[in-house]
C-alpha cells in the first residue's frame, strides 16, 4: 500500500502521498465524462494524486479545501469541473499579470475562457461581458477587488455561476506571507452565492492560515485534501561555496538552453553575476526590486518566452512565474529559512520533469542574514528568525537525506531510507576524524596572529619557504611544516570547511583573513572533536545522468518550432506544449495524427492547431536520419524506451497498457463485461487504461 502521512486528526481531511489512491465516501459520481474531458481537452490519461477525488467532490457540489505543492496540479481541479458543470466557473486569482497566460493556455486547449481586469480595453471588456451574457464562457478569471464590486456581483448573480474557485487562498489570511486586503472582501461570497460550491486552493498553508481560509470564506463542512509536499522530480544538492563561480560555469556548460533562476542575496551581487554570465555568452538578466517596474516586467516576459534562459534575482523574483520548464534553481547565497528555500526551489520543474536545486553554502553567509535579523525590533520575531536560520544551516550541513529533513521540517513524515534524488542519498559523503587536522590549523592561525589568509596558512603547514614567510619569520613557528601529510590544496579545503562549520571565521572581502572563534578555541583545548569531509582533489557539481532515452537533436528542432509559433502568437512557448510533450515526441516519433494524439498533453484542440506542423518536422527528421522506431506503440519499441515520463507512469498504474490483446483476454473481457463489471473494474482486472478497455470493447462490438 502507498505510504500515507497524517499530521492532524481531522476526520474530514484526506492525506495523500505519491501515487496513493485515497478511498472516498460512498457518495460517488460517474467519472467517465471527467476522464473523457481530461483526454479531449488536456491530453492526459490519468489524474495526478488527489485530483480525481477533489473533482468528484466538486461535481457533487461540495465545498473543498485543497493544499498542494506547486506543480501538484491544482488548476485542473477546478478547470475540469468547469467543463462538466452547466454555467460559468469563476476563478479568483490575485495576479492580474498571470491571468492572460492562464486564459491563453486554456484557449489553446479549446476551452472557452476569459478574464476581466484593468488590463483590458473598453471594447475587450464589453466583448467578455457579451460572451458571458450569451453563456459562452466556461471559465472566468477575476481579481477579488473586481469580483466584489456591487454592480459586477449583481451581474454575475444573474448568470448561472456553477463553481467559484479561490486560487492562492492564503492571501486571505493576515498570518500568511502574501496577505491581500482584497481577499478579505470574499468573506461575504457565501452569502451572495449560497448554493454554489467554493473551492479554496493554496500551496502554502500553516494550520493557522488554513483555519483562516475555512472560517473567513465560510466554507460549509469542507472536505480538506492535502497532497504530499514531496517534489520527487527535484534533485536537492548543497555544494561548498568554494570557487562558486567556476562551479556555476561548469554546471551551466552542461545545461545550455535550459531555463533557470539563480538567487543572490543582494541587488548588487545579482547585477554583477548577471553581467559576468553575459560576458561568458549566457543569456542572463538581473531582476530585483531596484530595477524600474517596466524593466522588471520586460525581463520576466523574456524569461517566460524563453528569450533569456537565466535570471539572476533577489527574492523579489518568482511570484507570478507560472513557467513550467524551469530546469534549475540555484542559490548562490544562503536562503534565510527553509520556507523561502522550499518556495523558491518549488519554481523548478512544475512540469514534473527532472530539475536541479543547488545551494552554494558557506557559514559566512549567516552573518549577512543575521545583520537583517538584528534590524527587527520585536525580540520574539528576532528569536524566531534566528531559529529558522539555524534550521536552514542544519539542512545544508546534514549528511542525511535532504528530502527527509525538508519534509519533516514541514511536518510530513518521510520514511524512505534513500530518496534517490538528493546528493546525500546518491553520493554519501565520507567523513574522517578531523580533530588533529583542525587543531593544526587553529593553532597555526593563532601562532601567526590571525592576520593571514587561507593560502598563507596552507603554505605554512606545508613548510613552504616563500619569501613572505621568511620575511615574517614564520618559518620558525611550530606550525611550519607540521602538515606535510596533506597537499596545499587539501589544507585549503580543510580550512574552508572549518570556516563553514564556524570553527574559524573569514573577515574582509578582497583579501580575507582567517580568525579564531570561541568554538575553534574549544578544539585546541581538546574539548571538542571535529568530523571533516574526506579530502578530494577536485570538487565537482554532481551531474545526474541525463535522460538519454530521447532524441536530443529532434527535441531541439521541436523546441525551435515551438518558440517560433509562440513568438508569432505572442505567447509563452510552454502554453503550446510543455517540455514533457516534446520529450515524448522525441522518444516515440509519432508520424500520423492518431499517433500524435497519444502524446501526453495533446488534446483535440492542440492536435488540430499544431499537429500537422509538428508532424511535418518529425517526419522530415526521420527521413533524413533513416531513424524511426515503429509507432503506434508495439512491444519492442517500448521495451528499451521506458524512460519517457508519462509512459513510465502509465505503465506503473496500467502494466499491460501497451501490450497487444490476446484471444484469451478478449474472451475474458467479453465475459466480464457481460457479467456487469464496470470499466473501472475492468481496468484493474486487465491492467490497462480506460481508453484501452473502451476501444477493445468497441472492437468486440460490445460498446458503441
Ligand atoms: P499548481 O497550480 O498546483 O502549481 P499546475 O496546475 O500548474 O500546478 O500543474 C502543474 C503541471 O502539471 C502543469 O504542467 C500541468 O499541465 C500538469 N498536470 C496537471 N494535471 C495533470 C495530469 N492529470 N496529468 C499530467 N499532467 C498534469
Ligand atoms: Zn535523499
């Protein structure tokens, strides 16, 4: 059975982890139309965890509270019911800037969606109103302030409102970090629409915020769904902040064309790093609160449209980024707490594809954060901030699974022994007893009067007789030549590690000198033992095996086509197809419409709009390369290509999904169907997908 985690005892709360299928009450509804719409409009064959149950409750007109991490698939929870319910679904969303993209994405899937906000011209506004009056809008996005304008509200009441979804619902709570007074007005929504189901969704909710959402929106006995906050596709990694820039360049070399965000602590460092990367030939731009708002909007737009790959940003960047193909989030400086870290790394990999989260860590960054904490007046707030900073540092310094530390910080039990997707699980660090090493370094620092840098210290320990040492008469201190068992490079690495661990400190930016700390003095007295990382000659960023199971050349060709089409339509490329769709195309080489239709994310509308264009590229690529595995799916074609994301997922839940039907199976299927088994039951019995069962029943003449 799938692992479940429970943190609160609320009979009305459903928790899920990973792929678990949660039991729901007897009160059920036929979900066939939902599966049909999922295929037709979104091009997906299965639901993500909890989606099905949430949709079922909404269709039963219940109020629902949804807590899911970024990328969990919240939008579909209200977009799909909107298509099945009569009338219009209202989506309350805080970010005007995002509405257009959301509406464009829905339209690209053939769904009648619209938004109303101040960015529309008078004529555009009238058109939307006209469409609403004529009942041709299924989903309408509005900001809370607009929704609660009395005239607008009365106009809506005259329409048939089928569902109201409150996105980013935490904005209603003063205890959340994005409180927005406009959301507070939603308190009276239930009075205006007593019979309409409300669904509140958020990715960030402490129990206090959750309570606020439920009480303020006056949700009536809501079913609460909490998804696991484990982002399985994110690879967590912490690297020592030594030569961080070189490490970064090395990483970027392996990730050309990938979109990513690099977070820095200050505006100046964001500007500097972006400039340096630009000089190296990367398309990088800075983003922070010191830039004019027009420029910020332009930069964000370029990133969303894949015109620039790398944004070097302060925390100011991120809210309002719905981009699905962010492949890496790098923290060049230490984040101030794990909440920020989780939120910022959460922007990677919304499309479910593998993505990297890397921190360059040095304890010396704590000083910068402490400086800001010290500015706080409230003593309790200060203490909380320090505690959070210490938790952040422990995350960086842990030798155990990072995923476990992160999830348990947020109250979710994680009991896998090896997550398989963090540096500590993939490449456990070997440590050695470093007490003597540390003692040698600390006493050297003390003997030379805390006035020199790391290089000099290493030179002394190695017994170097460079002029500077002779001139300072440091060739006669006890530490001179006391460390010949290790190389200069290794002594440098040990010293840096001692700084990171707080046993020494580094002062000054240009020519940093190493000084003692009280903790370091404890080492000298022998009161404390130290574990150090086993020395290695070179520090490398762990590069995970790249998924070689798809054709990268074809992927690039399709990516350029997507970019061109997106530019022509002034849309972000991911609205046309997510990376996962392109990866499947470059894995299975579909060469006709019906093959193309089985690619993840290809619904009817996208098949019509883009099918031919993409098929042409794929066909001409296959002809040129004489390189074309068979499609439609045959057993052999799949046996060595199981790496593709959605196919792999389908095979996990429907192990025989791609296997040909045997005569025996046909016989059993006929008998079971005639005996009254439902399609759901048949799916389980035969290990196949809904579509597979249905089309076989049709072929056997049992279903029309
Ligand atoms: P959230 O709002 O929770 O951050 P989104 O609604 O943006 O998440 O969905 C995250 C990603 O998952 C999107 O790329 C979306 O297209 C994809 N997705 C949603 N539902 C499904 C599904 N049933 N099957 C496959 N992918 C899905
Ligand atoms: Zn792990």
